[in-house]
C-alpha cells in the first residue's frame, strides 16, 4: 500500500484508511476483528475512530435528533468502536503497526479536551494516539482555547498530530493563524466529506491544504451509499435500515435532480467500462492529486477489495475531468 505524507510531520499514512464507525453499530465485534485483520494484511494501517462512534451513541443520538428507535444497532455498548479497536490491538499486539486516529466531539473547551482524550486512550488501551482530531467546529469555544489545550497534550506525548474534521477553509485558516501566532502545534490533517455529488471542498479546502501542506483525508467517497446506485429518485421508497432511512438529513444533501442525473451517467460509464459503480466513484476521489488518504467503511471483505481496486486504478485525467463536469 502506497504511503503518503502526513502534513509536514515527516511521517506518513496509508493511501486508504479504514473508518471504523460501523463497529458495534452495523457489525458486531466478532465480525469487526476479521475486517481489521484483512485491512492491515492488505497494507491499510491508518485506522480512524472517534469517541462518538458506537452502537449506544448512535441510538441515543438518533432518538434525540429524529425521535427514531428502530433497534438498528447490533450492540448498545457506548463508544463501541474505540473499545473494539482497543481490544483488537491488545490481542494482536499490533499497536506499533497502526497509525491510530480518534476524534473528540463532546466539547472543545480546555477542561474537556484532556478528559475526553484520557477516556479515549483508556478505551483504546494505549498511552497515546497518533492523530487526534476535532470531530467538528465548536462555535461555543474560541479556537485559541482549544488549540492551547491540544498543544499541551502534544507536548505531553499523548497526541502525535492534531487535526480537524468537517471544518471549512475559513475555519481551518483561522486555526492555522492562531497556531502560528501562539507557537502551538498546528492542524496537520483534515477530514471533509468528498465525493462526486459533494465537491465543494475542491474550491474551499483543496487550495489551502495544498499551500499549507496539510494532509487531506476525505470520508464518504460513496456519498453515504448514494453513489452505490440504490436510489433512483427523490420519491423512491428508501430501503429499510439504509442510512438515508435512518438519517433523513442525508437526503437533503444528495437527493437533488442534478445528482440523480449524475448518478445515471455514473451507472452508464461504469457499465461501459465493465466496472462496479462503487469502484469508479471511489476512483474519482482517490485519483485527486489533493487527496492524501481516502477513508472507507467496511462490513465485509468485498468492501475493502473494491477500495483497493479503485486505489490501484489509473483513472485517465480526461475521464476524471468528464466525471467532475457531470454535476456542473
């Protein structure tokens, strides 16, 4: 597996990262371990988790946001993703082979950062995490306060590199300026959504990350399953248990006429090339020169195999430009 630079740190990460949000939510621990084993065997050593990933967390959050309780989760264990990953690393004795990333979303204030980090490290059964990200911007806490708290943890050796997820270009630029002026550790890695139907980061984040040499590790290359071709129109009945059925907000992002037209073009092009739609859609993301590492989720080996095949594709620049124009 190709290794890519992790910002300006001198370290590197695998070109594909395994997102573990499904662990304890869609798949049980006994199914998660073989997925982890297989991913690492194939050279996928960047593993992404978060304190918010868990069957119990998902259930609580869904009820609070949508009033839905459909018993979707395979376990009610809170923070199950971190716990499963921690138990697996301990059993396999492979912590040194892994580039570990976890995220905080419970509060970005100076009091919570060390508490949340300590709790994550305990669940992960490790003394430090290679990457620690803010799961999303916290409008209630000045970024100066957050970065000061994160910097202390970096100096203490409990965090290797800090980063952010779901930040806009303006928010990331502000954070970089604060780090520069205060002498704090800076964000070396960012994690936005990016796919054929959601390309805003190309203009908002890509130029800044290129200029500042920040690792770009996008998630949702298949648009929460939208680009797998399961949906034919905004009026179509949503499959029971699908992400769009469980989290209706995803429909607001993807269920647009131009995206359904793009989806049909993707289907036609994939058929013409004799490829699965998902492989071609992932290849679009992975072939971007601005993308360092693409995060993919997996519930079975086939999902990893498709990601590997997409990463190995040499997508013709003309074809990529054609695909990019499908939603313009």
